[in-house]
């Protein structure tokens, strides 16, 4: 049987090659691109990319290629290390600096550069993190990034699935899905391999068995029997073909499968010698029969599926023996310690596996790869109790190993696991014998408990650390700083202010810049939390100046995570939006990725506050940190859930609230937990689940009134009273009286202790009293007062006008007043697409037999052509000649969203082209 190499054109991949070619052209012009090639194993991803890379290299592109190995414990940055040998790591002070240096290396490797990363379904966590980072860092570089992955191996809970979904939303990204071959393509592939037209029976069997998979099709053709016995699976066909080879070739293929996808000639020769195999004849046999392909200094399996099939066919004893042979040989030559640890562990050699795993953990930590370090340390912990003399072998005690494992887990954002490991440490340590060590372990526990949203544990662990830490310990200031931060974050603002004032002189004397800055941030947020707005804003500006002066990424991240949120609290959403967008842009420069999702959440909240709801939902498409805890998603997800409820999309809101509840339930979280309770109550009320609504509101009030967060307490109070009014149950009046009395007493107690009420608090308090009037006695005046303080919240204004009309009708007031108020509410509901409010207005008008104007009066300042604020922004950029991709990049939205906005603008303006729209932008003065 003759055999020819299959190329993508042979199996109908010309269009896919064209897609990659277009992407390369964009990259060569300075617009970085990412193409994710996905499909089932054997569908032709590697061949497609290899063919394209060869063409690109011939045309002058610099091609960098690397693959992710399939190991039980990962080698950090393995694919990048293969593509950029010698680049990792140079001893920089932090991971962000290393990531920026890698980005600069790639961008400077040529013009254009094609970076190919294969088998992302096996990508280690650090490779995933770096790949996400590069999407921002190389956005305007002449670089085409191509990643391949098996779609069948990255289900919804696979860590790569989230990364792929996130990357695919980027404005410069594209997913290229390779499907199975159709009958004509299968026939063409068989014809190309055989050199003659295949018989009808062969084509029928190929279609039936291979189901359009090119690799399986090739293997079936190569293994085609003279009569009968056609293999059923890939594994069967590979083993069937191997059975035709010599025993030496079969043994060599088994050993090679244990090593991995590729193997050097020298290593294979040594393994062959140990197994008394004729290396020359056996390798030649494997290459001739298409199992291996020869490279410059070694061999590779022609396809990963071949290696997987051979490895899977090994018996457990054969596998352990083979791994032991490989490990002994690798130990005598330069080998990544993670790879060595993998082989010792698979061989069941406990002592060697323990030592190698500890060393692999140390190596990964030094390479800023905490997820991989954690995996190695976890394996070392599993082997610890089985080892003969673990402390002597590793030079560590168990406490140190647990400490390292916990630190790695925390740095990899697996804080719940870090809490478990730290508690294991504390169970082993005697506080009387090691007071400072126990104190520091408790300090670490406090940090990790906070990061996993366990506030009670965080506070108690921090208190225990302060009790045990010696007064002269250099760690005391950091523990004091964390105490102040915990008090602030749990909305105990009066305690936080006291702790911060105690901290600042201590931190200044110790020269601890970060602790000093944390004290300043606590003073800022807690001053605002107690109503002293200008004082708090002064501290915020001071903190930002300090962050810019020191250029410490962590300080900048803290400011951009907190500063915009505080501006929202004090009714400065435009400033908050500007600052949040600045933070998102600077995240790529400084690498404070842990805070990025929080900053994006601030952008979403600011847009929601400005009633720019479509833009707020668009903003959720911004880049996020894949490694972040679910805790950091809360601001964005809660804001989105609120908007979905206002829009009437209860299903979407319920999904987000359930996700948030998984993080917050039982944590007594004032900052986010009260908002979760308020939204849960509103959802339950809308669905008529009154017991659930009451329970949620009651839980929110209990948590809010245990702390000092005045505006959140007032917010959940207003929701609780709305639930009682909507429910109209026999005991609602008594419940409402009790709620209002307790809420007002809580705020009065804060005021008596020096707090001033924020405008936001007064707004929610007015709303709470107006909701109470619905239960007690209808009061148009109460709702008029809410409308007066609605500020920029158009939805609240619309709701207040609706309730005002209802109160007017119930008190038999002037019907025209009700008509006017309902018309205004209807206009607001229409402009915001707030379906529930629109339905309530329509239902009231029908019950009262009121006729509303067909076109409600437009709010002051509405665009003459009906453009939303976001559409006006897009129109201005169209006037400047921006493409959809450039608009998306400038406004932090996806290209698809930008395209939708442009289409809407053209429709509303009655235009057919962007040129006409640009002329409108010029006439309006939107563009110079």
C-alpha cells in the first residue's frame, strides 16, 4: 500500500487556511490577533496549524511553537518554554514583571510573529494565566497567536473552558472549529493516501467506523486487512498495527509512550539498551509504519492519539516498571524536576517521588507558578506518611511543607484549600512552644479566610494573631494593618477608624509602605462610610498619589478597586466610571490582575448607576482574571443581577444570585451579602414567594444592622418594607412598623456616634418611609419626596412617579396628576427597557381607567434622534473614522457589541452608511 502525507487541502481545509491567512495579515499590520482552533482529537488541528506555520515561515514570519505536555503534575509554562527556550525566568521581583518581559520578547521576535500553542486542553494554570495576560499586552503588536485544543476534553467545569470562553469574547479573537469530514472529503483523503480510487465498501466502512475523523480514517486505511476484522476504535487500530511490527519495535513504542509525545534519540537508545532492543531496526520499523516521525535530534509520535493508545494498553505493572526505568535515566541528565517527579510517582517509588515533588514545588514557586507549586506540594503531602524518613529526605518538617502548600494554594486563588491546610498546621503547632509561629499561621489564616469570604474566621484568626505576636516582632505592623482592613471590609467603620489611627504611626516608624498605605485606604473608606465625604476623598487621593509614586502594582490595584466604588457611594458615578476605565487600562501595564475583576465590577456599577444599562451589561465582556476567586466576581455579578431584575429577566438574575449565594451564604458579609439579600427578596417577591422574600430581607437587615454600613442598611430596609407592602399579608402592617422602627433606630445610633447620613442613605430612607406608607396610609407626599432626591437614578424616579400616581388615586386626588405621573413613569420604563415597571404602570392605568399619551414625554436632555448615551459615544468615534474593532477597544466592549451599536445608530438616523453617520457626528460637534 503506497502512502502519502496528508495536507489540509486534501481534506477540505482551504477555508480554514484562509481564515488564518487573514488573521496573519491583520497582525502584520499591527493589530494583534488570536485564533483558537478547536475540534475532536484527530480532526486535523495540528496538521492545519503546521501547514499554515510552514507557509507563514516561507513568507518571512517568525514562527514560535510550543505544546502543553500531558503530565499528572504540570511543568509551569511548558508550552511557552518550548516556544521561547531560555526565556523563563530571570529572577525578576514579581510575576507581572516577568509576564511583561515575555510579552516584549514575543513582540520583538519579528514582524510578524506567529505564536503557536498546541494542546491547550493540557495547559497548566500558569500557561493559562500568561496566555490571558498576552491578549491585553499584545493587542497592538504584530503577533498572531494560535491555540489548539480538543473541544471534547474541555467541558463546562474544565479550567480551560472558562479561559477559552473568555478569550473568545475578546474583540481580536476568533474561534475556528474543525468538523468531521463529509463523504466526499473522506473519499478524497483515501484517494490521496492510496494513490487510487478507493472501493465503495472501503468508503462505507471508513465513514461508519471513523465518522469523519481524519486521523482515524488514515489509521484504518493503513491497517486495512485483506479480509474482515476491521478495528472498531482508535485504540484497537493502533494496537492492531503495532501487532504487525517486531517485538523490539513494540517494546520501544511502549517505553516511548511513557516518556511523552517526543523523545530524544539518546534517551531512547539508553532505554533500548536496558531492554535489549535493537534501536536502529526498531526505530526504523516504527518510522516506516507511521508510528513515529524523526526530527533533528529525536522522535515524536505522529499523533498524540497513538501515544495515548499505546500507553493505555500497558498493564499496571508494565507501566510502573517503565516509569521507573525512565525516571532513573532522566535523573542522570538535565531534566525538569516536575517531569522527574511525575515519573517517580507513577513508578510508585515513594521516597524518590516525595523528594522530587518537594523540589518541583520549590522550582515552580521560584518561577511564579503557584498553581503548579501547589499541585507538587499536595503530592508531597500525600507521599509524606508513606515515606521512610520524610524529614531526613526533604530537609523539611511537616509544618513547613503545609505552610508552603497553603501559600501556593492562596497565591493560586484556591483560598478555601489554603484555609484547610493552614488549619492543619495550627492543629500540629503548640502555641506555648511556638507562640510567634502560631501567631503568623493565624495571620495567614486570617488573610486566606478573608479571600474566601469567611469573615468570622478572618476576624477571629486575626485577633488570635495579635494576642500571640510579640510586641517587638517586625510582623506586628502587617497584622495590625490587616485588622484595620478587615474592620473596614466588614463595614465596622468606627472600629476601622480607630485601628487605622493606631496603625499609621507604627507603620511609618517601621518603614512599612504597604501597611501605611492600607491605613490610609481604611481612613478613606471608613470616613466616607461614616458620612465624612470630603475627608474620605482626600485620603483616597492621597492613597492614589502614594501608589503612583511607588508604582507598586498591588497599591494601584487596591486603589482602583476601592476608589471608584467609593465615588459611586457619594453620587459621583461619572468620576467613578472614568477612574474604573483608567484602572482597567493600567492593569495591563502593571499586572495587578487579582483586582481586575473588582475594577470591572466598578465600571459595571458606575454605568448601572448612570442608567446606561446596555453599556453596563456590555462591560461584563471585559477581560477578567481566570484565576480569581468567585469572591472577586461579586460586584459585577450582583450589579448585573440587579439590572436583569429591573429588565424583567428573572431567569438570568436567578442564575447570578445562586452563584453569589454559593460564595456568601452564612458569611455575614455586609459589603455584598446585604445586596444579595435585597435582590433575593425582590426576585422572590416578584414571583409571589412571600415567605422567601421576607426571610431574605430579614437576613439582610440582620447583617446590615450588625455593622456600620449606613447606605446598605437603608437599602435593604427599603426592600424589606416594599416586600411587606407588595405582600399585603394580614400581619404586614405590624411587620412594617417593626422594620421601620429598627432601621431608623440603627441609623440614629450611628448619627449619635458622629456619623453623617450620606445622600444615598437619605434617598433609601425616604424610599423606605414611602414604602411604609403603602402599608400604613397612602401618601402622595412621601413619594414626591422620593422623586425629589432620586438624583441621577432615573429608574427610581420612574418608580416614585408610578407610586405617586397610585397614592393619588387611592386618596382620591386629582386624576390628571396621576395621568401625568404615570406618563412620566411610562417614559422612563420605555427608555430603560424596564419591563416590570412598564407592566406595573400599564396595569394601574387599566385598573383606574386612565388613558396615557401614546408617546410619553421624553426626559430632559434626551438625544433628538433617540440615541442612547453609549450610541452617542459610538457615533462620535464613527465620526473620527474608527473601525468597529477600534471602537470596541476604546470603549471596552466586544466587536460584536460595537457592530450592533453602529447598526442601531444607522437605523435610528435613517442612514445607510458610516460615511453619512460620520457627517451627522460632525454636524453635532461630536467629532473635530
